[in-house]
């Protein structure tokens, strides 16, 4: 490798793609802190290992270091910025279903009351920035501008009663396929023969 090649930055394929800014979105960069404002709200995040260059209608992300870690942070930083822009423009949505006889969800203000087979109802307080809609007491629709916060909230909610493998009872993401086991009845039938 020539000395010229060593001085060049190794650029991440994901990181070098510019982040397009819709008309009503503004981005303010103050050192490592980036603030994105849009029709649905404002998001603030601290970035490490990258710098930002604003151009007409788009932002370019550049790595600070020419290392493997710098390349990883380059792609990560670009995707996090793109998620922020999409969050304040269109928002994000996660849907969960509650399955089981007598299982249900009720919304009380910013909290959910889940009856999911325990001896007592479970109360789950939604974090600030996450909105919820309940349909038919068994379908939960979570919306937020922050993709990371929304994903963590949905995962925590699902972990309250993960779907069990025999009857599939529990809380699952909408469209999630739960692999089911045969159970003990298959073994009993085989012994009687």
C-alpha cells in the first residue's frame, strides 16, 4: 500500500450516503450535540466519532478517525441521524397483540393495566414520548418519534409475558410467528398402541 493510500480515509458505504432533509425539517449542530426539529417534534442526541456537513437539502456525515472503529461509528452515526429525521417527519409505530383466554389490556392515563395470567394485574407506565392506542382490549399500538425508545418500550412490554411455546399465550409483536411444541399428549398416544 502506498503512503498516499494510507492517508486516505476508509469510508463506510452506509456512512457516505447523504441524509436528505424534508422541507419542514431543520438540523442544528453544536459540537457533538445534534438537534432535529420537524412537524412531529424535536429530537436531541449526542454523537461520537463523526462530524456533520450541511449542504442544500441534505447532510453529509464524516468520520473523525481512519480506523475500524471510526468506520463503524461513521455508518452508525449516519443511520441514527436518518432515524431522527424520519422520526420527526413521519414517526414510528410498533404493534403488539395479547393472546390468551381472559388476557386483556386497559389504558389508564399514561399507564397500561395488563391482565396476562398472573394472580394480579401488571401496571406498566409508558415513558414520556411514547403514545399508545388500545383496540378491542387485545391490540396495542405504540407510536413515537424516537425509534430507539419505541423499540425498547415494545420489547419491555413483550417481556412482561412472552408467548409460551405450547398454546402461544402471551404478548407478541403483530405478525410474529411463535414456534409451537407438540406437548406431552403426543407421547401418551404413542404408548397406548
